[in-house]
C-alpha cells in the first residue's frame, strides 16, 4: 500500500480509497495524497473537503482514478 501511495504523489494521481476508521466504520473516499510517512499519510479528502491524516494499516483498498472520471466528479 505504501508504495502505491508514494507513486500517487509522484504522478499527482487521485485515488479512491476504502478506509476503516478507528471505531471500525468503513468509508469510501476520493483522495489526493500530499505526504507519506512510515505509518501514516496526509491527503486531501474530497468527501470532507479538507486535509486529513490516515493510518496506512487501515486502508482496505486503493484504486487510481482515471482522468476522465475525475473531471466528471470534480465538476459536480
């Protein structure tokens, strides 16, 4: 997972992420990764419209967003 996060920073990719919060709830978020550490990373979260810190171990899935799809979502 960490390698995919680092790669998304290098290529300025948006990602769709399935994430499990500390309380066990699961959410789907569209993010743009800003910075990657050893156990956590900073990203802009389009769901919350703010910069957030996430734990790498709590990521359930990461999928790159294709540019065409990204433009449709951001224009809404």
